[in-house]
C-alpha cells in the first residue's frame, strides 16, 4: 500500500473551515457529472479528518453533508 501525504491540501481545508469560506465549486475524480460540471457547488467545510473533508451546503443547517476523500478532489474553486 502506498503512503499518501495530504498535508498541503488538508491544511488548506482546515483554513477554509476556520475562516468559513464558501467554496464555489468542487470537482471530484470519477464523477457522474458531465465533463466541466462541478460535483458540489456553494459548500462550506464543516470537518477535516486525516484523509477526508466533510462539506455542507452554505446557508443550510447540517442538511446535505458530503464526506469526500482528499484523494478524490481534483479542483476547488473559491
């Protein structure tokens, strides 16, 4: 099993969590969306784990939580 280091990306998501950024778009690997279409839009980070991030829809109180492995995130647009 290969060791994967998520330090830089994980640190960015921790910053987004602390500052409560609204992330405009998140694109994921192996998506079911048409090419060029984001998987998540208008989300905030609510938790950062060792190798995953939990997003929720901005303005929604806990509804629609999305747990995403860090190694599946291709692009984040603020």
